[in-house]
């Protein structure tokens, strides 16, 4: 190393909002009751940091900090004395770091102390325990939060925080990849690089993530005093390296260990199993990935090569390992770091021919082949292929350093074009989409002479980037081989599009890409007659295809045509195919198409389920742009419920990314969600103000393919706010959109809008026409909205019998799709007709499931979610889920409102309480 850099402390904790929220909930409860919580995770993930944060954040009383040591038993006694002393005075927070290091007697005392922390105790016990080994029995039953490795974006934010953003981009990508989400390892890597290396002026002198850095972070977690255990640990570590997964076959490992130690005959499972390992279903794994890396890195080079050689021999003898793992183990067993051309060629050929192997494993194989390759151009091509596979595996932080390594070689234009395609696709999912657009155009120009089919994929991806940015003209330019001629562009397509990545332009997939490009351009130009045939062909190809990229194209084309059912079918099949191939980069996108198709069909609960899963998958894969799309869908799904805080939270998170990365489509969807929530809560002036910015002509108008979808909401809000004149121009444009035919709901929504603006002698007929068209298009939510507006209109014209039927239909429709805030409007109208009793809806409690009723009563009595979970013997997540359903069903917004409603309802009409308590 050329020196050591001084690394300052981070300004804030990164990527731990969920864990901080759990700790904050414990602290908030302490003034009234006691509690306890365990924080666990592998070395270096920040258990101690989180405890320090909790101690600083607690302001209601004293903090007692305890740690392991020779006097742990005395320390446990001190804990009990402190608990007794504080009873009846100020609340007490006890922070116990590394509780797993206490001796058995002290752990027993500590576990016993948790039993004494009754609600009246007002003492909180916050423990940290290791996550690199099995949990001690004393702590196994305590509620716990786990610290997982940081996502790549969070790790990058932490790095920027530590260095004030002074690290060169290429070096930044490498550090994030080397650290693999471990904050302490990231700190260690920064210290081991000199300022010149961090700024990219000098290449790193060696591999910073070496045995020394790993051992520094892992501490004693990787060690063992037994030679046999050390060999077992090393063999498992070596086997997992070539498995592209967290575990490996136990029988294979033990066969390899016997080859390493011929005199031994370990059984299955070995007794005792090293604490660092877990055995389940015949598979062995490490509790901690950091410990696995450390075990492999610190082993003597010769012993490490012996382990890989033994695994290769065992695989070949068993004929069950497949060519890639065997060749990888052979390559790692080779002596010396220099080129081994025959082995490199065999490894690359095996990666080329094993198309069904997981993407991550193929990425490892291509990267290892590149390391063993002497020719610079061939080496660059193999690093590029590795980056392609890493991106498909959902590892953009791994793809970026591979692309940097590829750039070091003198590669031909086709290889450089493929590298720019991967770089552009990475930026499209996690970066400014304007930058992604330019990178993808460069890729298309480099690929056009030698790989025209892949160039077309790059051009279509460039159009996706322009679509996400809301730049219509640039999107059209990217979709055409020459600049488009003529004016009068009528962009009339729904907000769906960001196409999948592909690195293999097979004939069928190349045809799909070409048809998609032609159809998409025609649609954006307002030429439905020319768009329907090519896009329809893309949809049809999805009925027989099985590749995730092809199926995603089919789902996108179906959404462009308004064929929601076909989009759902192709999206579901794409999701299954992506999961089967281990493509973590395509899973979030498949879930996005599924969520959006469900939203378009009015199935908000299903859209929410897909978007929640998609958000988690996108964050794991480091796809902040995709995550922002999922948050916008979640905001739209929540906007029909009585959960304004949920809407606001998702909107804020979506806009934070959208504004940084230029995501106009996400911005428009998020703003629409906020406005729709305002409209549902009876705030038409606020909704009209917000929607006016989206739909009215002007430079700030929303995304070219989204704003029309918000027009029906704007018309309703503007009419209720007395701003009828503002609707004329946008309604005429919406009429053109409805005639276009790509949105099955648009014709009914148009009739509803005309009814809102019509004189009394015409409005009734227009409402009835709208309802008839809803019956043709389907969709509970939109039909219920029209029925609600028609019922309101009839009630105000003293036609109560007709209004009663429509309002009851609207209420049933809203209840069926979980639209709690709109259901509350329908109930209010029915009460005004005398169709429901005044005051609280006493019949509401009878519509709750037995489990929901139990939870509602516990919460109404003042119990926290954790206390409800413990009382009913369910998880806190289950309580959270059911409580959301209770809030939606009862139309309440807070726990206080819930308590009042339950009390009033039970006083007015007692509900049978059988089973209300366990």
C-alpha cells in the first residue's frame, strides 16, 4: 500500500431506517411500560453503532451501558440492581453490547432480567448479539431486528458521506463492490487506499479487500482451534464460491474434506458442527458471508488451492457438479496469478454454452476467464460478458468494476459497444436517465456496424431512458433509424415503459425488439392503425415464449395497447422465468409491470402486493429508479384508502429519487397519487391545484403519457371547487385519448366527466351511459366512483330511492377493492338519506374478521403492536397487516379514532365477544 487515508466519522447512519424505527418504537414506549429488543447481524454491520444511536436518542431517563468481560456475572447483577432501583422513578434504557460474549451464567441472568421487565417496569433492554453463529438459547425467544448488508446505493451514500464525495467514480464502484454492503469493511478499505488511489490518480497497489482487511473486520469470528474444523470451514467457503448461492451440498463438501484429510472419516453431519456453519436439508452454509470470505482469504494459498482441487475431483467423480463449477475450481487450484490460456478458453467456452446456468455463476466464470487471459482484446470481451451477466443477476455494483476492467483492454468497437450497453442499462435503473440515454446512444452507434440486432436493443433502451425522462422528441428520435419527418405528433400511450436488458440478440428476440420499436413509435405518433399490428405481434410472441426478456417485451406491448389481461399473463410468466434463472435484475421489472397492470384494472390490493415485493427486490438489486416506480404505484394504491400518511411517505421517497435522476414519469404518478388522496378525503381545492399543474397546458405539464390518465380526477376536483372553465381544453384532448382506444376505462370516464359538467336535463343520461360503459370495461373502483357521483347528484335532486340504490352499489364496490376513503364518502351520503344510522357505523365491527376484531379491541385498549403480537402469539408483521385492514374497513386514520369508534359502536350495539381474547 502507498499510504493510509484518515477516514472521518459518518454524519448519519445509512440504510438502517427500518431498524432505527424498531428501536425508536421501544424508546417511545419506555415512559409508560418496559420492553426489550435484540439487534443482530454479522461483524461490521453496525450493531454497536445502532446501540450508541439509541443511547443518544433516549431523552426520558438514564442510560446504563454494559458490555462483556471477565466480570460479566457481576455486570448482570448490576443490571438487576439498576432495574430494582429505577422502579417507580424515571424510565431506564439498558444497552448491552455483544451479549453473546457473556458467560453462560451471566447470559441466564440477562435472559431472566427480560422476564422481569413488565409494563409497569418502565425499563428497556436493548441487546446486541452476533449474527455469524447460531443464536444462544437464552436469547432465541426475544424479539429481534437483523442488520443485513447495506444495499449498493446505501453503501455508496455512506462512502460519499465519509469522503465528502471526493472518491473517483471508478474507484467508488470498486470499493462498493469489494465491501459487499459491510460498513466496517468499507471503512477499512478506505483507510488502506492512499488519497491518490482514491482520486484515481494511481491504481490500487494490490487488492485492498485482502485477508488483512477481512480479518480486521471479522475479528475472531472466523477462527477455530481444531485442524479438522478449519479444513471443513475452508472447504465450505471454497465450495460456496462456485455455487452462486449461500450454501452447498454437504455430501460434496465431506467428500472433498476426506480427500484433504485422508486419515479422517467425518460423519454427516460432522459432530460437533463448527459454530460458524449451519446445516439444513443436506446443505451447509455460513451464518455470515463476511466470515466465509475471511476463512477463504486467510487460508494458506497452498491449502486453499488444495481445497479447490479436492472439490473439483469430488465433482468429477460424482458427475453432478456441472462444467462451470468444476472448471472454476480447477482455475482456482492453479498455481500463480499469471495467464493460463487453455484453461481460460475452456472456462469461457463453458460459460458461453451453459445458457441455463445462473447469471451470477456465469459472471464469475467469465471474470475468472478474463483474469487468466493474456490477449488484451479477448480479456476485455470476457470482462464485458461478465458485467452483462452480473447486471442480469441484479449485481450492478459488481458489474461496474468489471466494466472498468474491460476498459483497460484494446477492445474492438463491438466489445466497447456491449460495455456501453451494460453501463447504460445500469444507469437506466440506478442513475440519471439523461446520462443513461446518451450512454445507450453511444452503444448503439458502436454496435451498429458489426452487431445491428444488439444495436437495435440499445436504441430501444435509449428510448426507454427518454420515456422515463418525459422527453417525447428524444424518445421518437431514438426509435427511428433516421430523424422523424413531419409534425403533429400525438403522444397517446399509457405510462408503462422501461424495457428489459438483454445481451444475447437471438433471432426471435431481435424480431421482438424490432416490432416493439416500430409499434411504439407509431403509437407515440398517434397512428394506432400502424401500431396495433407490430405491438400485437409482440404480445402474441409472449404467449409461446419462455425467456424473461421476451415476456417482458410482451407485457410492455400489451400495456401500450391497453390489453391489461395479456399484460398480467406475460408479466406473471416473466416473473417466473426471471426467478428460475436467478435474474434479480429482471424480477423487480416484472413485478412493476404486474403491479401497473393490476392498477390499470382497478385491482388495487393486488397492485399493492406486487409493488411491495417489487420495491424490496429493487432495493436489494440496487435499482433506485425501479424502486421509485414501485413507490409511485404504492402511493396510487394507498390513495384510495384512508391512509394519507402512507401516501405521503411513498410519494416523498419516490420524488427524492425522481428529482435527482430526472424521472418525469415517476414524478407525475406520485403527484397524481397525492391529488387523488386529497380528492378522496373531500379536499377538492387542494386536488385541483395539484392536478392543474399536471394536466393544464404549460411548461410544467406532467409526463406526456401520464397526464391524460389524471384528467378525470382533475375534472371532478375542478367541478367540486367551482372551476368549471379550466376543464374545457383538457377534456377535449381527453376525448381524443378515449377515442384512441388504448385505455378501456377512458370512454366511461369521459362520459362521467361530461355528466359532471352537463346541465340537469342531460346529466342523468350521461351518468347512465358512463355506468353502461363501465360494465363493458370492468373495474370495480372506477365504476364505484361513477355510481357515487351519480348517487350524490340524484340525492341533491330529491330522488332518494334511485340515489339509495346507486350509493349502496358504490359502497359495495369500494369495499370490494379496499377503497376505504371513498367508502366513507358513500356511507356519509347514505346516512344523509337515512339509509344508515347516524353517528358511528355500528355494523362496521361485524364486518371485521375474528382476528381483525381481536386486534382492533387490543389496540383500542391502548396496546402497542408488539404487545398485541405477544398476546395473540403472532408476529408483529401480522399485526401490522391486519391493523391496516382494520383502518381501511372502519374508515379511521389513527389509533385514537379507532378507540373512539370501537367504544361507541360497542355501547350502541354490543358485539359478541366470544374469542375476543386468546
